[in-house]
C-alpha cells in the first residue's frame, strides 16, 4: 500500500445499508480527500441487544451491491470470518494489519449520533489512537454539538484539513468534524416500511431493494430460493 495512502473505513450493522450510509462515506471522502472508503459490515454488532435480522453474509452482499459502480467505495468481508462481536478497536487493528497502514493513514468514519456514544466503546479512549476518526453530521445531529457533549475530547476535534496538511501533520490522531448533508433515513425505518409493504424509492439503491425482495429479507416473501447464505462456505 502506498505510504501516502489515506483510506476511510465505515463500519456498522448495515441492516440494511442505505443512502444515508453512502452519503456519510462520500462526504468524508470528499472532505478529507481520501483515496477510497471501505464499507465493513459487522458480523456481530456489540452495542445491540437484538441481533440483525439479515445474516452477515446478506448484509455484506448488500454492501457490495451498494458500492458497485460508485467511484472510491468498496466493501470488505473481513469481519465475516472474525469470531465474537465486531468491536471497532479490533476491526481497526485487523484492517491496519491487512492493509499495512499506519494509524495516520486510516480514517474511521461514523455518524455524529454514533460518535456521541464513543465513551461507551470498547478500549476507550485508546481506540482513538488506532486511527484518525471522522464524525459526519446526521439530520438533527450537528457535529458542532460533539464539542459540548464530549468536552474531554474537544482538544482533538478539528475541521477537515487539506491533504497536504494531513501529510505533514506530526501530532496524535484527531477527530475530524465534517458538516455535510446526509439523507434522513435509518435502517430501522427501512425495515418498518418493508413490513408495511411500502416502497423504498430514494432510500436504498435499487439493487438493494431487489436483493431484499429476491431473498425474502425483513419479512418479504422471497422471489427465488436464497443463495447468499451459501457464500463463504456457509450453509
């Protein structure tokens, strides 16, 4: 991997992935001039009492479909074979080892709403030293609010820097605050709409809606026998 490479990582349950996730990834890529952003579905989300409705293999398949043809975005199945909950600290260490990158070359992307709970994450505050963090505003959750909500982290928070500034910066990892428009949609709302038989126009890429219908996810009647769970040697 190029020593000057800057790679974004957006992880999450993605049950299912939607345009809000893609908006977040693209906003971070543009604001920080990242070479690419890798979408990483979690195998077992650590902060949820209920497990995802779609299997990790379906959620990876949908992530791969969502980024297909989108410049600068790709999907990784690195968490699918990892045992136990998908903690961000562990994911970052696996991704850094796999890509051969330093902490200053990895940018972990999350919504401002999720980052507001950073103090509850595994290995906090050490997790913040494993990568640069990027918090992107979500509808109703401006990134400016994070300075008030997380006063102990305020010295590490900064606005996005130009790529040349990133390459010469020698300080500890930072928390970049990106204020950008992202679609007001959630995976919970999408699942609710599916159960109600409502359309998903403008909320997910068409390929995602087709995959959901084809495999009968989230209460939909399958159009064909499901095959995604046979991926990666699974039955």
